[in-house]
């Protein structure tokens, strides 16, 4: 796959490296840590069997103001220290 015409040919290597980095990060976050791929496979099979499926997706931009997320982050940091 090549970048669109909007990208100058001299910057191809830069964008390819950035895309590869983004691919690795998303793979780690969504597939390994969140196990999103296996969860979606289960949900897809259930939807094919029951003919209905639900998915709830949340996007939270400011993590610092949510006390539940702050507590989770503190717990994770404590676990890493131990």
C-alpha cells in the first residue's frame, strides 16, 4: 500500500515508520491487553446464532477527571511498583 498523492514522495519512509509504530501500538492495546479480537469473535458468533448482537463502545478523552479511572491507574502503578 502506498500513501496518497497528498504525501510527498520524500516523506514516504517517515509515514511508513509512523504507520508501523501505530500498528504495533494498536495491536498491543486492543488485541493483546483488551483481548478485543477474541471478544469480538465471541460476540459475532453469538449474533449469528441469536440474530442480534449489542456492542457498547465508549470514548473518554479526559482520563484525569474520572475518579474511577484515576483509582485504576493508581492501582496499576502500585502493582507495577510491587
